[in-house]
């Protein structure tokens, strides 16, 4: 008798979502539950995580909240150890979404801020992969979504720390996809441009750049967090490594890949024009 094929990884998933208290993480939680899954909503802000879990429970979904600092290896190890008991079955989907924003010129951003941003944006994803990938590999099924950014390849001036962390997330995702080929575990790296979230409010940006970023969130988003979550889960089901949900990100990706030197020069000239 032939064995029944497994469902796509986004369907009826047992999911861990970091940074699930707001923004794209919150949208991922709602979409996973809408697809028949159950979620652990992990966030450093316990109240936010609980609010999302409670609202999902009110809709009839199975959702559990957990306070978690993704930059703390002990927190992530504990979460991975508890997850199966909390969900009642093995984790099949890990969404490493937690992230923070940081802006400023190289040499002006403090080293403390560099460490803070790296700890969340890069080490948080490293911890999520380190503790959950072996379990998924042993299971032989499931998916991993790492939330990077178009900043991973965009190299916008005065965003060096953020750019470096997201480039690391993209490289980690590409390496992981190669390592997991043939295991039944899929990997997708999400690289959006501007999406309306709390990242500006929660981040550390110079006040002049904060106002600019807030305006961009309002005027140039070209999408919503809900749509990004839905499209990314669909991309994971199709086995796509790269998910660039917006046209501006896709154009920048192609431009840089085709003519990297011209891309760098163009970005620099545009920056000089607007920076005055």
C-alpha cells in the first residue's frame, strides 16, 4: 500500500513563531491557525505574545504564548525542549521572525548598539536554527522560514548594522537549504522591503531617520504584513528559497545581481542627493 503524501508544511502545522507579538510575526500566527495549525507565540514582550495567543484562542485556534529572548541561547534551548509537550506533537514549522531596527552611520553607531542588534537579528535566527533544525531533520518533514530583509542585499547607507545582520540571515538560510536538501525539510528566506510593523517604534534610529522611516511605512509599503505572511507560507509550500514580496525589492535584487558595481554607485549617489 502506498504511503500517504504529507501535507504542505504550512498546512496543519505545529509552529514556533518568534516575534509573534506584533507585525509580520503576528500575521504569521493568524495565517498558520487559519490553515489548520497551532502555534507557540514567542516574544520578548510577554503581554504582546499573550494578547495574540488569546485572540487566536477566542477564534477557536490553539495558541500558546511564551516569553522568550531569542538572543539568549538558554531561552531558545528551553523553548525547543518544551515545544513538543506544549503543542502535543513535534514542531513541524519554525518561523524565525523576531527582529529590531537600528540606523546610523558606520563609526557613529555605538558598539553596544551593534551587539544589541546582532544579538536579536542574527543570533536569534542562529539559535532558532541551531536548536530546532536537528529535530526537524530527524522528523524528516517540515519547514523553516527565516525573516531576513531586502536590506540583506540592498546595502542602504546609514543602515550598516541592520544590513549586516540581515545579510547573515540570508547566508544562513542559503546554507541551511543546501544542507537540508533531500531531508524533507524546506527553507524559505523572506526578504521584504517596507512593511508596516512596529520595528521603527521598537528600534534605535536617529530622530531624523525615524521620521523618514515612519513616513516610508505609511507611503511606500506596497503591501501588508498579512499579505506577506500568506505569500511566504505559500512560497514555503512550493519549495521556494527566496521570497521577495514587493516589486521594488525584486527590481533591486536583479539590478544588483546583474551590475553590482553600478548598483553600489547608484545607491551612493542617491544617498548623497537626499542626505544633502
